[in-house]
C-alpha cells in the first residue's frame, strides 16, 4: 500500500507540474497539436508618410513660403543627443544610422584621447532622468565631432557642465566646418555661475546657431578649458582638475525620415472573436515591419497595428482584451509620429497574405507669430493641454478614459529667428471635430511675459494653425487667427 500510494503521489505531482506549465503559457499561445495554424504575412505600408514637424521650424520655412509641405518635409529636432546614462559614449539619438558623433580630448602632448569615466550625475534634462555624465581630467582641448551631411540648418547646440574644485570654471568655444583646419569663435568667455561654484555644480549653456549658416559634411566644436573666476578655496590644476558634461545635444532642420528617434516600433494586436482568451500581441522594429508573418489559429479577428516613431513608448494596457484595449500618448511626447490600422481578418485554409495600410493617428498644431517687434526677449514657451487627454479605443467607444497625463511641452529656441513652433497632437481616429484647448505661457529669462489660451476643434489627420502676435497684451484669449487644413486631411486656421 505504501508503495502504491507513493506511485500515485508521484503521478499526481507530475500531473500538477504539467498543468502548471501549461497554465503559464503566454496569452494568445495555441496548442499546436489540437489547433491548426495558418501562416499569414502582413504587408504593411504607410511608414513613408510619417512627416513629423518637431518643436520650432526654421526661419527659412516660415518666411520663404507658406507651402505646408516645406514644414512637413523638414523638421527641427535633436540630431544628436547624449544622456550618458548607459555609461558609454553611445548617443541616445543619432541623426543618421551608422554615423556616430565622437568626443575626444588632448592631454599634454597626448592627442585623440577618448574619455571613459562616467560618474553619477544629478543633471536631469527634459524627459531624461539624471543618471550619469562623462568626466574628463586634465584636458587641454576637448573636441565634439558631428556628421551633418543633408542637414538644411543647424539651429542650436547645448549641454550641461560642471567641474571639480580644481577643475576649470570657464572655457572658450569654437566651431569648424573643415575638419579642424580653421575654427570660428562661437563664445570667448563662458564663466561658470556663482563665482565658479563648488564641486560639480550644474551650469547650462545653449548656443543659438540659426544665423551662422552652418552647412557641410562635418561640424566640429572645440572647447578650451580655462581657470575662470573661482571661489577662494578653489585653485585651478590644469593637469588633475576634472570637468564633466551631460545632456549634450545638437538641434537642426533635417528631412523627417532622417531625424533620429530612439523608438521606431510597430505594435500588433489580434483579438480572436470567438475565443476571447486568444490574444496575439507583439512588437517589432521598423526594420522588420514592412513584412510580418504570424502563425494564427483559424477564425475571425479584430486587429490593430500601431507604428510609433518618437522618443517615448505609447500608453497601452499591459494585458489587453478586446474591450479594454486602447492606445494613448503623453502630451510631452510632442514629436511623436503615430500611425495605425484597425480592421477585421478571417483566417481560413489558404489565407496567406493581408494588406495593411497605416493612417495618421495624430494632427499637427502650428503657432505662427506675426510680431513685427524683436522676440529675442523670449527665452521659453510652455504649452499645457486643458482638455482631457486623448486616447483611442477602436473596439470599445464607451471605454472610460484610462489616461492620466499631466505632462507639458517646454520649448526653448531663438524665437526671433524662428517665428513659429509646431507640435503633434495624438488624436486616434475621430470622424467628427472634437474640442481642444491649450494654455500658452511666454517666459523671459526673469519671469512670465504673458499667459493666454487657444482653443478650437479638430479631428485626426488635420493641420491646425494659430496665427497672431505672441507679445500682444491686449487679450488673454490671444486673438490668434485659426485655420485648419485637410491636405493631410486638411487645414484649419485661426488667430490669436
């Protein structure tokens, strides 16, 4: 009896283990022994339409022509960006795949030294958390080299920096378009704040370059550290003093297909209509997205494909069902180019291909400033949405809004040279116009210059243009002219 009981106990144990393994299969998995699978290839198009105007447009595109295609084909964004949070010299954003920027320095007689020290940093920037910086000890000269072939305009160069007690508290900055043969002075004196400060305080520098006519293949920056004005207890040591850099970025106007985005993903969601437990989901990179083959059980599906080219992931439920599925985007992810497809699919014997054509799930909002006065007093413009965050629930129009988004857009640029700004508003698919409302805050270096609101109605795949004086104080509602264009789907214009 003991032997029989032991055998039965072991058998029960193995059955329990097998059941546990089966129950841990991911959602949407199919028992291949009991279910006939059909390979279906999805041929996906629509990526080439992803023209993504980003932040502020160039003076050339705003002054030379009112043709919207100019703003659509060339966008301003981060061509290169380093957060150094990976503790490497690998950039977070690179303008062209396969062409990377570089950082090097000279130390004494040693040339082309590559920094390899990445200490912890408290220098956060926009949506990038503080993490690490790059530190360079004893540098005589520091070089940052960028490939800019195909860029129509370089608009801004910036970074955060600090130094040790014995490190430099000032620097000279130059740029070269002939790979270092000659250099042009950009800024001779760049004194750190608070009389040089103490150990590694944050000093932020932004250089507006729109009027420099910087074009070519290579753009090099040369930085020469200097002792600078210092606190009494701080003595400059040019051989052992350290300087650190974080959030190095180069902004410019380039074809939207080439401006670097760290996220290029295609998400797919297939919900079996007769088997609610059968949900097939996944994500692939853009390099794999034009042709995607999935093994599917026979039956009818509700399907959704969503392409995201931006700096942030989309807002999507972790374990979606047909009724709970939605797609959203944070307002601060204002450069996001999001395309999608929703449809039905029936998988039967012989089903081998399905054509998927992606359509815009966003609209473009543009502010054009008609001020005749100098706008150089403006240091920043903040934009916040006053309407509820938009989301797209294609299979359940009655779904309660699941999005909690309190992010804002902050834009720092040379508004005197670039008298317009552009951002993308995620809409999903809306067959009718829906109301939207924004609060605009205009800042100088010392405080708020003006606060006003803009409102209109809009649906996806449209361009909404507000046109008016940015510094007009006569009305808190702006007096911006409004226009909507339907060439995307269209244009709507208004005034402020």
